[in-house]
C-alpha cells in the first residue's frame, strides 16, 4: 500500500521510487563532469546533496576525534621536546617507531583590546604588540 504522500526526496532504498542500478553515488562524483552532474534529475541532486552533507558531517566528527587522539598521544612529548629546546611555541620533531612526528604549536598574539581602543593612532600598535 502506497502512503498518501511521497516525498520527491526519497532514499535509494525506497521501493516506491527506486533509482536505476547505474545511479551515481557520492563516490562517483569526482569522475563526472560538472555538466554531467547538472544534467542529473533534481530528485537525484537532492539525494546526493543530502548524502554528501551527512558524509561531510560524519567525516568532520571523525577528524575531530582523530585529532584529539593524536593530542592525547603526543601533546606531552611535544611539550617536553619544546622545553628541552628552550621553546614555548614552534615546531618540534621526534620519532615514534619508524615515523617522524611533527608537532607545531603556533605563536598566538593576544591583543589587549581595551588598550588598543584607547590608542589615538596606529603608531602605538607596535608598542602594544611588544
């Protein structure tokens, strides 16, 4: 029995609106030209856009979790290497097995916004940064 309302944005698995076997997936997009993608049915474009958005969201979460794992593994060692080198920031290199780890901690400049707003001219900026 068909539901009273069917969305045009149905999923590939919808048995009421199946797509052919040769329907492009997000994995196929890099091999298609922009013109080929533009020629796809609007319903398929909507499905592909949703799938890409979901994949991007999932991959960003995975990258965030992966980076956190690297920080747990290497942050202490990188801080120790910087201390031995007499640095608070910058790049250090050290080995972990057969791999060289490159840990970069960029220098952050913190501006005193209140003092900056009180400056009568930009010539005082250099004094604030020092």
